[in-house]
C-alpha cells in the first residue's frame, strides 16, 4: 500500500475504532448469499463487541437459511431475521458488503441512520457514514482481526475460529493472489488462540453430502470452452438441481474447478436461480486465474460486483447473449 493509501486507511481505522468505543448498541449485517468471509467477519465482530460489553445483534433475512452445508456448523443461533424494535437506536455495521444494495433492507435507508461500512472490496461504493475500506487486505475478517487488536480485545477460540474461516475461504486456503505475509501471520496467531486447522478443513471442505458430488458431476459434464480455451464455462440447469436433490447453496465452489483448467483466463459458472420463477434468470460466477482480467469490472457492468479475481452477478440474458457478452468483455481485457 502506498504511503498516502496507508494514511487514509489508518485515518479510517481510527474513526471506526472511535465509533465502536463510543456507541453502545449495534446491528451487524453482511451481504446476501453469505460466504465464509461474510459469516466469519459477522460472527467475529459480534463477539468482539460483546467482549467490549456492547449490545450487539446480528441480522440476516430468513430466506438466507439454511446456510450452505459447509457453514452450518457456525454458531448463528443468535442471528435475528427481523430488525430489533430499537433498530433506530443502533449503529448499523455492514461487513464484507461492497454495495448497500447487496443487503436491501428498509431500515438501512431511514433518515439519520448511522452506518459503519467495513470492507475490503476495491469497488466498494463507500455508502457508510464512516467507511473503513481496505482493498489491500486478504479479507474482511482480517480487518475485524485488526480492530480487535486495536480495541484490546483478547482473541478467544470462538473469535479465532470465526475469523479463520473468513481467512481461509477468501484466500482459497492461501492459494489466491490476495494471500499476503500478514494473512499468514494472522493465521499463525489464530492457531495459537485455539483454532484447529484440520478440524476447520474437515468442516468447511470435507464431510460434504453425496448430492454435492452428483451436482459437480453435472457441471463437469456440461463444460464448454471458448476463444482457444481462455474461457472455461459450465452451466447448471434447474433440472440439474432437481434431479440431484441439490439446492443453490450446493453449487458453492463449483466454479473453482474451471478456473484451474490449463489455459483458462476466466472460469465461469452459469446456474439457474431456483428462488426465481423465471427459467431465464441465472446467477453467473466469475473466477480469474491471474491479474490479466478484472472480473469485478465485468460483473459491475452487469449489475453485480466482487473482487478482481472473484465476482458475480444475476442476469436475465439469454444464454446466447450472455456468452457473447462475456466473450466480448473478457476478450477486451486480454
């Protein structure tokens, strides 16, 4: 990070720390369809605030449950599905949420609402009253970790486990380009605080239900390659989900198999949206293999967002039009 960038980040860090110290009531949120970093930073921040003696509540809408299988062991029992009656008295804290539209709730748009926006997406829209956006860090969980240290909060085994899940999922088990020396140092301290890496590995990446493998088999069967193999794409239809007894959450991680194919610049998963009645409605997940293509730019143009190497969006484009658009957008960057 440049010296100027460091100064900006440190100023934002100080402002958020002041807010966390001064306010007494908080409502924590993350983006829809939460991944490991979203859930890990949400739970981690909640425990940090409770350690400070604050009144902290966590919100996720009911339609976000059940969670994907790999996250169902996470302690989300305290998450509420409706805003607390005293929501007007609470500071709203958005975690790992690059755009407020990714958590569309009326109470976040009321007059006088105070929002702390804590995130690491480089395309964050800075929608908060106070914004702590650190695009150079590995994950939102790393920002929560830094806040905990600055606030003098002990990293308990519970906090450590939550943040470790955020760290390993957003760095791809320390294989993605956002893996920094600081990320490894954080992992070491979290392990010292009580994390058992093998147990987390088993919970998040193993011990998966059979239907996950059946759905993956469908995805591998449906593989397509374009433009000399620079785009490796697969599709999952409504029938693929129904015939394998799978949910939308069971497609988590499928796209990563396609970014790993030799010669691929971008791996693409186009899957049916089961929660949407339209046969033409799809979710598109994009994964870049290196820094040649910024997939967040492509997703942003189509109403979504994400990271440079991992992004996504919803679309009603026909498959023909979608493939044509992706080939044009990806080709323009190569």
